C-alpha cells in the first residue's frame, strides 16, 4: 500500500497578563519549586513560575530560556519555558518511588506539540501510533496499547475503543498540565496496566502563584488541496485557559476550553497482490487488481475542563474536577477498485523486466466505483471529587469518588456503482506502468459521466441475499451499512490513610481500599444494501441529482 499525505501547521499563543508584565522592567525573582510525584493520587504540583516577577513566553520558540536578574540582594535566576519543563521531569524521576517518566507544561495552556500523545511518545520506552496524521495511541515498552491503562488525575477512565486502551486524541494537549508514565507497579496506583500506566494531570489552581490567562490559535492547511469536493482544505484550533485564587487563597478555580476543526487529505493506492503469469503460476508476475482512493477526513473536537478547589485550612483541601470531550471524525473515501488479472481480464502488450511485468494493458475491465463514508462520534464525560486531610503529626487521609462515561457510535456506509450490473455494460481498457513507487493507470471510460456510471453491483459481489424478514437482494449487493453503538460507564470510590514515620528504613505506611464498577456494551447494526427498484436482478439506476456532489480528484495510483 502506498499512502501520500501532507499537512502544515501555523501556531501562535500568548498570555495577555504576562505579556503586559514583561514590559514592567526587572523585579526580584523567586526560586522556582520542582514538583515531586511520589503518589499518583496526591494533589498535583504545577511547575508554574511566579508571573509577577518574570516575563512569560509569548509566540517565541519553545526552546527559549528566559531569565530574570534580581535588582535586590536576592540574585536568584529563574529558568522557565521548555528547559524548565525538562528539568522538572528529571526531578520527578529522581524523587519518585517507582520507575516513572514525566513531561510537564511549564507554560500553562500549551505544550510544544499538537497532541498530548506526541509529547508522551518522545519519552524513553514509549512510541505512538498515528491515525490521519495525528498520534492516536501509545505503546509502552513495545507492548500493544491494550496492555496499558490511562488515568485522569489518578482516576480510571472509560475508553472510546472496544477495549480499555485510551485514544489520546480525545484529550486536548492545551488542557493537560503534566503527564506521568509509571513503568513499574505500585500498590497505591489504581488501574495499573501490564506494560505501564499513564496518568494525565490537570492544573490545580491553589498551587499557582498568580492569576493565569492563556490563549492560543493555530491554522492548518493541506498541500494536497481538496481531494473531495465536500471537504475543506483549511483548518484551525483555538484554546484558552483561566486560573485564579480568591478569598485569601482559600478558593481556586481553573477553566479551560479548546476547539479543533482540522482536515486531513490522503491519496491511497493498494494493490490486490501480484499474480504469476508463467507456468504453474510462476514468474513473471503482474498486478492482480488495485484499489485507488482519495480519502478526506475532518476532525472536530470540543474539550472542556474545570477544577474547583477549597482549602479553608492548611490541613484540608477539597477538589472537584470535570472534563468533557465531544469528538467527531468524519471521513469520505472515494475511488475505484479494478479487478485485473485476478478478475479474469486478459493481459496484452506486456513488457517484462526481470520477474515483473512493468507495463501492459488490460482490455475489458469492469471497475467498481466506491463512495464510502466513515463517521466516528464519541462523547466522553469525567467527574471526580477528592478530599484530603493532613495533620501536623504525620497523619494523612484522603477520600475520592469518580464517574466516567463514554457514548460512541461508528458508522460505515458503502455504495457501489459502475456501468451495469453483474458484468453487463461498457468495459474499460486500462493501460498500466509498474515500478518501485507502485502502479499508475490510464483509463478510456469517463467515470465522471452520471449517464455512464450508475448505482449498481458491477461485479455482482455477494450474490443473492435474503434478510430475516424475507427481503431479497438479487444480482449482488449495492452497498453495505454498519453502525456500531458503544456505551461505557465506570464508577470508582477510593479511600486511604498514610502515617509518616521517622525510622531509618521506613518513611511511611499507607493503607487503603478501592472500588470500581464498570459496564461496557457494544450493539452492532449491520446490513447489506440493495436497490429497491432492483426486483428482477438486472436493474441499475442513475445517482439522484440531489446527491451529486461533483468530481473528485482523478488520482488512479
């Protein structure tokens, strides 16, 4: 298979409050604290520096190092930006009780990548798998994504797939503050995977120094232009974050939103394989058939996250989290399937180079024009409430309840067309050239003529079908329909108690309990499609005018 795609991104981001302060001149700078992640269920420590004492990154490169020179007796230098995030990750690994990898967004509201999975995949032992140009799932230590689990603020999450592997394009990078990847087991880590556990962390407003306002925008365009007439070439994404503290720093709130509307264009060529034309099916070999498609995908995603914290005393903190994602991926795949040598079509004018037929002609080809639609819609909800109390004599207790839900449906709709049903109708003469980059074709039929190309089953694939209600499809199926409806719900409750000890070998003792109740259901709705007018088994009909969208790119391999 040969797939050709291309995409460019233009980005800009700024924090209006920090931007204004950057012109205020130098002021005393305070040292920046490094987060230590030793308990995945502990409150999140952010890596945000004091924005009242230093300039903040605007639309500069992520590798810029910003320093603030103190004008008083305190000459501390504060490092921010991408290098500070790297140092925070190193400190996390040093202080963790297990083997852990970490990545954090030091400048709140953005990560240096378009997807949170792209940032995670650069960590040692982690790789990402891409779908439509974006990182979709994560593999840890070479294992399938199904062997890992993903948490949000230490809580298990429902998934948009058929199993528990989380698809990270559901989680916008702009609203994630830190990611910790645990590679070894730990008793207090809930929902551990065999290969590892990924914990996504959102911002905690009571841990920031000052108010944060962050906005960003990105533009996307495709080099391949519009391969299909009903999909745009240009896309965009915007994001915003607001975090602040009130009531003498006892109440904190963080709100984040991001919206993405992004197209992706792909030219696909897929060979059926190569058939042997010599004695006994041996050399020379020639292409047996092909599938050539123009695929246009459009992704729309709305992500919302909110956090409310209440700390009436230094010893008690209550945190309420909410996350919502509305994910819509719509794809259209248009092209033609050509049964060639394996379709019983004679080969003429063959030119053989080595053991491969590099050029020739197939006369009498009955092509199958495909118009396929793929829709994948998912809504993800996650809520959590955590209460933590700590005493001055080393005792600490916490209680946490959470709920997560995913509603998803995946629709596949295929329609077939050609010059006539079951081999009847005009035939095409196809010339081809095969090389190291695949096979290119030249056709004689006009596949854009609606009077020539009709809704039908050109090859009669599927034969006669009889439904459970007695409905008959005669002369081959004219399409295919499959709608998969998935519901995934999860309740979780957790409580634990910790006592810090002053002994040479044991620093603390922790005990707790966790309860999880998960329900997942898949309901498939699948049919073969046939024309209602085809009662005799030889009827084909023109495409109705209201459904004629125009002509797609003439890519044929």
